[in-house]
C-alpha cells in the first residue's frame, strides 16, 4: 500500500496521512556478515530481529545464503526481542557468528555483530511540521532538546542543523555508557534528554519512547515527530497514568500475589524481586 510520486524524493512522506505508506529499505550489511563468516571460518550464523522486522527475517536469510559458501547454516531466532539487551543467548552460544538487527550495542562484544538498520526516511519535513505545530518559536523559547532512536541516528546531524538554521539553540548530550550515540534514547534510558531546555523534540516512530521520556521528565514539553507516519503529536502521560492507577486500585483487592522475574540479560532484577517478596 505504498504511494509513489515522481514529484517527491524517496523518503519524503508529506501528505501521506496516518498510515504507514513508505516502503522503507534497510541496510542489512550482508557484506559485513559474510566477511565475518570468512574471517572466523564459521559454519553457522544466527540472526535475531526485533519484533517489527521478524517477518523480513526469512527473506534476509535467503539473501545471505546466496552470498555464503555451501555448508554454512543460517538460523533465525524466534525469541521476542525488544532491545539491545534482549539477546537470544541460547542461539548465540550455538552459532559461530551472531547478528543482532535493529539496535546499537549497549556493550561491544566480539561475538555479536550489531546492525542498526538505519532508516532512509527524510526527517526535515517532519521537523518542519513540529516547529509549525507544537514547538515554541525561537523568539518565544529558543532552547530545545533533541533525541531520537538508533534507526534515525544517521540523520541526527541533519535534524540539529535544520533547527539551528532556523534560530533554535539545540541541546544534546550522550547519556551514559549504555547509550552508543549522543542524543540517543532507549526504552529504559532517557539520560540523553537531561538537557537545559523546557521542550524536547523526539524524532522517531511510536509513542513508547517519548511517553517514557515524558514520565522521566514531567516538567518538559515532549513533542513527537514521527517521520515514518508523518504525524506530529505531544507525549501525553495522563491517560497512561490513569490506566496504571486503575490497575493498581483493582489489584489492591487481591488476596495472593505472584512476583514475575525476567531472565533476560539486562532486564533481570533478582535482588528487587526478593525484596518485594520479603517485604510483603
């Protein structure tokens, strides 16, 4: 359901509406993977995709097989994946080369090849819309924070330059050691938004990251500029918090409780789980 127009360059999503209409192309860096196979004399390759790209996995595996020597097995992880810390360690231990798509590394590892899958979507049209619709003008408030996700980091300098050319003072920083890039946010880490600005522009898809950011910094005006769906909104935590408090209120009538512990690396908090059990 893609819209094609000879009047607009690839990635220009103006006037495409709310639906995802852009047929995006990603750089899967297959040459980099084949080089690693050759260097390690590997006989097996494991591929892990985030949830939004799992359906593309078989096609990527087929393309990779055409480039690899006969006898090299390519396996695809079926485990859920929602972040760079969400690694399929079972598959990783059983393959010579392990490739994690869609995220930048939290920690470098010789065993893991991280392929961030940069998007080719043009970002300046949606930044322009955000300026017109939700950001304060430079005359009213020139200070603005700028953050994005791994998929759009290849356009980060373009975003910053576009804002600066129009009179904004753009505040960016790299959060902590878990963040690969300046201005990058994760679903569990919004330290890059801790800047001297009352308004923050988030450029990326979805509301998961900006809602978390708005909850972390409730005094900041968080503007969501989605370059894929061509939508500009404001992160509103009120509805989410009402739903959370409603769930908490309902749970107060429970007689017995269970504590769920996550075994995924980077997500498990065993000490906290034990403390909850001991104190309740």
